C-alpha cells in the first residue's frame, strides 16, 4: 500500500478523508503550543516597550532638571548683572552679599553671609533691585542681620519725589506695606507717587527709591491722613543685596 500510494494517486481521496477527520485532533493537540508561541510573542515586545518607556521617563526627568537648572542660573546671572550695574552707579563702596536665612519669627529680618570680617558694620544701609532694602542691625565675624524697611522698628527719612514733601516712613511688620507718619490732610499726595530717601540722618543716601504710595485715606476725626506705601520689590524673594560700606 505504501508503494502504491507513493507511485500512484489511488489513495489520494482516502488520505484526504483521513486528513479531514484528523485535522481537528491535530489542531487541538497544537493549540497549547500555539498559545505559548503567541503569548511569548506578545509579552516580549511589551516588556521591551515598558523598559524603553521607563528609560525615556528617566531621560525626560533629567532634561527637566537641566532646564530648571539653566533657568535658575539665568535668573541668578540677571540678578548679579543688575546688582553690579547698581554698584557701578553708586558713588561709594559696596559689598555684595547673599541672603542665607530669615530670623525665626521675624520675616522682616534676614541674615546675609557677610559680617565684621568683610567690613560690615551696624547701621550700614542695604540696597538691591534699585531700591533701599533696610539696614544692618546686628553683626558677627561671618554674617549679619538686616532690618528690612517693612519691620516695625524701621524708620526712614523720606520725601515724595514729585513735590519733595518730607516725612518718616515706618514699617508695619507686613512685608507688603509701610506707612508715612504725620502727613497733614492738606498735603498733596497721589496714589502712585514715588517715595525716595531724603538723605536726612546720614544713614541712607539721598534720592534712592524706597516705594510708591498705594493708598491715601482721610478721616474726619484726624488732622493727619493715612498714607500707605508698598515696596518696589518683593521683600520675601530677595537673594542678593549690596551693603553700602561708607
């Protein structure tokens, strides 16, 4: 039968019938192996994709860190250029310093990384960002404390730039607000007027910006107006300052 089947086509219909009967059995026997092959083919690229995705996430985070670092350096460079420009325009010696901390419980008093060994002395004026920031109130060899212009103990002789009206600018303890003291109700002061140092008292240089008028309120029972002044810069975000040494 094998010879006849090999050299003739006598049994071709028989083989076809047998193959038709056995095909479901063959498929059933092959089914587990087919599942294994397909599963392996599915999970292999999936594992590879998950691994690549993890690597891409890591690279993305590194790139984000590089961008943030670059922006930080750019901002620091901008601040330094601004301060150096201020220092070059001032007719006296200054010392560049960085804010390294805030006095606990006193947000209007900050600590800088310059002290007595750097020529820092008490009552020296501190400027930055084209504005007066405060004065030195305490020193040690390596650091100092600055009393910001908004502190309750701060008092600065000032004048209104527009009409040269003189007064004392006092702090309120709020980093966003100061007040002009003893301003008669008849005084011509407008919201938006710039306030600058008058130079009286020889502590702050004359004509240096301090803030601008944010409100002018009259009360029927008082001979004085309530005049509020806001700083020209955000005092809770100062990083670098200049200490006037003379």
